[in-house]
């Protein structure tokens, strides 16, 4: 009897192992991926319409048909959020896949293929949202479907959040979900947009995975002076003083400061770069020759220069209304992208010292601020699993990054979730040609989309499966 019982356990264990290691039928998955991808791309969920509900309705219908539990949350009927959940044993905290359903607006006259036609041409799919962010939406959807259909036993819940308002109004999306429905999305780890696999001349260079991000802060400079007739120049001319203040800030350089992410970023990038580039990348890590390297970055690689520090960019200048009238007030808006650990009051005080002009008032934005948080760990189970998935699917190195822009992961990191930004393979050459995100010919290589779905599967399967 014991022998029979043991043999039965052995068969059950073998069946479980086979179920856990079996791969999806990728040929069928690819056909279904394209079908769902085109369907959601054809829905105009642009900021101009403010209407994301049809995308959520489509996703919900697909998930409901498979018996996957879904919930819809909203404070604006036109911009709902969908949460789908596959239950695990609860041995581990959930993992969250997050993607946004809105896209930026379009000028239809500039598109070769209509932006909401999801045209397939030459191995590419052309549409607004093809790489921002409906690629992530469909990848998450396909992972949920395969996990359910293959009846994969899970040690942690797998949650899919299709969120609203990322491109325009987080109050209806992630901010709303965090404040009002935290229990529905609380997780140990999150994966969302913010990274990607970089290819140049057909060769994969590396996979970027964001583990932190800079924090946007709007700051205004207001100059006040005496109004008067333009024929009589005045020493306290508000436009002159504002221009001088901006020039002083432009000449000033905020201090270079590395964190775990950027230190590892430059170190790993140096290991795969040409000697001259590698020397500059390591210079900012070791400090030897760092000043010269920064000077080079400022001119030749401004993104690297911004990665090293809190950046300040004056982007809007307002002043005057008639050519023969000296205005009493002029205003400039600065885009300050702060390092995650930046002390903003101290930075503003330093800006005041640099400007050194009693006619200039510095006014920080205090509304709709994105939270700051420590970088997500590089030694976490999620990052280690990501590196393994990158190696298996793309056969390349993983480089942690700190994007100079912002994502909705900031809200989750601030709540303690370890968040990692991922993305599909893109060609460096596509950006200058106008094929990138937000461009007038946004597109994704079908091969890249399918690889990205496989990568998501490999990542979530290994992170969530029962052991």
C-alpha cells in the first residue's frame, strides 16, 4: 500500500513538473497576440478624446471569457481602470503587471498609415500606442491568458492593472487606484513601461530595466520691475532681470551624484562599450577624470549629463504685451528633474543664491507632484529573475537605468513596491527617423512584440510559479 501511495505521489509530482515547465504554443500565441493588439490599437483612446472605456471593455470581455476574475474601478466613466487577478497559494506576495490604456494625441495629416488603423506593413505594426503603451497592455493580457489556460499553479497572485490617465491625468488612474483601491493592486513587485531592449544595426546591445526615475518639479521664476514707456529704458526692467537669472542658472551646474542604479548603469555600460566611451563612463564612477567626462556629456551626450544630476531646463518665457511698453512683470517656467533623493528646499535655496537678485521670486509648484522614493533593489528576486529572462530571450546583458522622464511606477515605489521598467526591442535608428513613441509614424516590429510577450511569460512564470 505504501509503495502504491508513493508511486501515486511520484506521478502527481511528475505531472506538476511537466505542467510547470511546458511552454505555450507560441505559434498560436503569436496569431492571437496580433489579433488582440490590432483590436486595441484601433480604439482611439487618445488624450484628445479622453475616452479609454472601450479598451477596458475589450480587455474585460477577453478575460471574462477565460474565467479570469476582473474588476473595474473609476471616478470618471470615460477613463476606467481594469484589474484582473489570477489567484496563487499566498505563499508569496503578488506580482503586478501594469500598463496604461491611453495614448497621446495625433495630427492625422502627418501619418502615412492612419494612426488608428493598426496597419501591418513590412513586418511592422503602425499605430499610435504601438510602443507606448499598448505593447505592454497586450503582453500582460497574453501572459494572463496563458497562465490560466495552462492551469499553472502559482505561489503568488498575478495581477494585471490596465490603468487610465497616464498621459494626462493620474487623478483618474494610478493616483486614484493607490488612494482608493490599494488592496486591489498591492504587490511585492511591479513591472511596467520604462525600459527596453536596445538594438543597433541589427545587433542587440543590452536590455535596459529602470529601477528608479527622476522626479519632475515645475518651478517658476517671476521678475518684477517698474512699468514704463519703451523709449525710456529702466534699470529694473523685469525681462532683463529674468533673462539674467536664467543665464546664471544655465551657467551653473548642479552637483553630480550617483545612486546604486546609476553607478551600476555606468559600470555595466562601460563593460560593453568602445574604449573611449568606457573610459568616460568609468570616470564618473571612480571620480578620476569625472569633470572632463561631464564636460563631454554636456555637449555630446546630454542624456548622460542629465542622468548624473538634478537638471534644470527653462522651457517657457512670458513677458510683455506691446513693443513700446516695459512690462512690470515677466515669468519663466523651469522643468526641474530632480534626483530621487534630492532635497528640494535646499535646491531652491541654492538656486536663489546663484541668481542673487532681489527682483526675482522663485515659486515651486506644490500641486500634482509625483512622489519620490528610493530606487528598487538590484538584488531582489524580481531583478534577478528579470536578468535571467533577458539572458534567455535576448541573450544580452541587463543594465539598470534611471529614466530622466517619469512613469506611474513612482506612485507604487513610494508605497513600498519594488518596481521595474521593461519594454520591447527597438532599433536606435528608429528614433531619428520618426518611428518612436509619440512620433508621427509610431510602430513596432512584429518580431519584437512576440519576443516581448515571450519575455513577459518567462519573467512572470518563473517569479510566480509554485515551487
